[in-house]
C-alpha cells in the first residue's frame, strides 16, 4: 500500500483465490488507510491472509525505535509467526524451527499503545495537508500530484509529486531550507539483488520514468498551512524559472 494508499485488493484476492495463492499485505506505510468494498470500508492489514506493519519512528504510527507487527486471522500462521520471532522455540529451549530474535520490547509497545489513540486524528491532519497541497498545485503546469483512487482513503504517509527535473528541483528546495526525499530512486528490476532475473534498463519503462520524477515533499501531522504554502510557492518558483530558461 505505497505511500499510504491501499492497492486495489478485490482483484488481487479474486486472482489469488482462483489460482490457490496466498496474499501477504504490505501495510507498512498505511496505518489506518481504508479500502472500499461496496458501502463498507476495510482497514489496511485486514484483507489478506497475513499482513505486516512497520513502526519505524517516521511512520503514521511510529514507535521510539524500530518495531513492527504481523496480523492474521489464521491461527496456524499466527502460531508459526510467534515461533519464528522467538528463536524458533515452541517453548523455552525447544527449537522446532530456525528462527530469529524479533521480539519487540515492551517499552515500544507501551509507546504505540498510547499513540494509537491519536492515529485517526493524525491521519486526518495529513489528509487535510494533502488537500491543501493539491489545491496549491491545481493550476501549476508541470506538477503531477498524488491520485486518490475511488476505492481508497489515503492516509498520506508520504506526499509525493512528479516533476520532470526532479534532481534540480530537490537542490533548489534544499537551498530554500526545504527538506525532501526520494522514495524510491531505483526500480526493483534494476536492483543488484535481482540481477539474476536478467532485466535491463528499458524493460519496465514506466517504473524507470517515474523513479526519475518522484520527490516526497514535507508531510507530517503538525505541518502548518504557511509551511505548506511556502513549499508549494518554491516549487512554483522553480518551475517558472525553468520555463524562462
């Protein structure tokens, strides 16, 4: 569920059911995001066979250190995860599997338990900030804003725009005191880890083009209207300057 908006899960689950496949839902960026099914909404992490959340500090629901969670309604999968995260132990000193020490400490759990109460409000503020960004960029030629799909309610873990001269814009904004980021600069098929698949540049032209155009603008619940306006105005200033050159 990239950037805080859920993927279209209905056709995914239908295909999985048709071919006897299991689905793992990556909800690491989508705490509180919603997916429409008819008149009802389902939350991120509640649709697939098993789902994963990240509690990295910068996430919509972040701990004070690294952490994560796996959720499932399959008792067998739940038991297996419990074993895997605890050195593969079915009980102390009895190892049935090769596992890891992936237990999240109690302090992080306590922090998350408190912050969870505010998640919906924080997400609402992110949505309001995204709406303001969209309005400010509405008539700006050369900026592609995030598309909100009809089946989803976006929670804007990131607010990502697309522009042609992304690297130059990023440097321009840096000089104006605006921090930005690129999520993600290298498409999967060009990563070294997947060299064995023998993909080359040009095999997935859309992913390659988008990876050169995306830039994440400042987005967090406490961002102020004047800060968003400043960022948007600087983006406009850059694009106006590019037109004249």
